[in-house]
C-alpha cells in the first residue's frame, strides 16, 4: 500500500478558510482523479507560533496510480492551492510504503 502524505502548516489568519476549502474543494478534487481509494485529514498536535499544521493522507490504488496522479493532476491542483493561499502556508510531501498493519 502506498500512502501519499501532504503536511501543511497554514497561517492562523486563514486557517478556517483553508480548512473549509480543503474539505469542500481540494480533497474532493484529488479524490475525483480516481487514483486514491481513501483520504484522511488530520491535525498535527503541538504548539506552533502563528499557524496550525495538518497532515492529509491519500491511499493510492497502486504505485502506478500515484505516479499517474503526480504526472497528470498534481501540478494543476498544487497550483490552485498556491494561487489561493500563496505566502500563507508551507507544505511538504512524503511517500510512504506500508509494510505491516496491526488492528485490534
């Protein structure tokens, strides 16, 4: 299983607007590409001066699906995010391969 994790630190002055936009527009747009089977929006705990940090995880159907997403959709979707919130956030992306799962 391939997990695409996007961590975003957003300025607290636009935090509510960003969260609403992520829930109503951006995450649905990413999911609509058809390359991910699920996503989660998580708040990162801890104190951060002037901002709030979130992690958004997307579980890809396959590594090929993720690569196709990155080639065909990510540039446009990331540009939309930047146009709306330029200078108000910092983001980094991480690719994770799940090697084991443990459930109770």
